[in-house]
């Protein structure tokens, strides 16, 4: 079997089949002298996020394929990619509410991508989207200095070893070969993900069962719920963009009100 790397992708995600103490020993043995981990706040404006098209296509898939009608209990396992169109959107809404209520208490994995010349979040595709759309201020991160990358702002972060981080945030370490380095991906609290996805898919279903909207707009995802005797008022300007509609949608599904420069959502 031949392994082919797509030259158009800005990063790789396939880990090597090494874990636990063996992964720690391999990283310590192969990292260059300047390749280190730093724990602390990374300025949000330095980070690279998923493009708007990925956010919109994920939302389209859940609604246009009517995944909200699917019984998630029919899946043999959740968070195993068996129905990503259902699972990823429910995970996005769940993590929005986790972030809204208490923030992300586990640091986000970030490293420098020399091919794209930017700082990328891995792993954490749904957290990436939540941070992009809803987080304000610096982002609590575990940062890896790929290829000895260093900038003065890193001096404000705390250097940590893999062992120290693993003791503070127990989980699974996998190593992804890319950019001439073994990029560490820390997977923490993954055991809570299936329940979070399942719970919020069912919450979305319950919310849609009773949702009734009055609006002045053609809604990309919620038109089937524009009805009489509304319990949500959704008003927007002509200049409202699709991402602002996503933000409003997530709030509505969470039972929350939402106001921006172009949209006002109010519970009636």
C-alpha cells in the first residue's frame, strides 16, 4: 500500500502508531533543541481558523439533509465518524454552550505551520469554529514551536515538558509527522464527547419541535419553522451575512436571545 500526500493540503493529520510513554520518549528523542511546548495565552489574532465555507457547509448538511430527524441512539457508536453530518453540528452547538458557560478549561493545541506560515489549531475542529465565532481575547493554548519557531510574545508563556503537561492534563498523546517534526496532538477528556454530542443532538430536536419563528427575512436553515403564533422574533437587515445567521441560529437552538449590528433575536 502506498501513502500519498496531497500537495494542496496545508497540514497532515495522520498520527504514527505510537502512544503513551513510547510517544513521550520518541518526542523527547527527536525534537530539535528549540522545539518546545509553551502553556499560556496566545493572541487570537495570530491564529488561523476554519474558513467560513466549512462552517456553512457543516450547518447546511445538518439542516438540508434533515439530520435533526435522525435518532442518534441508532448509531452503534458516537464520535466515531459514522454520521459526521449529524455528529459534528451537534458537537458544535454543545461546545458553544460549554464555552459560553465556563470557557474551555483544557488548553487548545496550537503549533506553527511553516508551510502556511501561520499558527494552526490541532486537534479541535469544532473548538476552532467556536473560538472563531464567539471567543474574545487571547486563547489559552498548549503551543509547540515547530522547527525552532520563536517570537517575542512566546516569552509571556510558560515552558513545559510533555511529562509536566501530561500530569496536569491527563489524556492521550499522539504524534503527527509534518513540517519535518513530530507535532504533538493532546487528546484530553475525550470520554465526555459522545455524551455531549448525544445530549445536544436531542436538545436540538426538542427545541425544533416547539420552535415557531416570525421574521422579516428568508432564512437559510429555519424557514420550515416560520409559523404563526411565534415564540421567537428574528429580525435582520439586508446587509446581514451568512456567518451572522449561523451565530443567531446557534443561539436560537440553545434557547438564547442574540443581538448584533444586523440581527436581533428575541424570545417571545
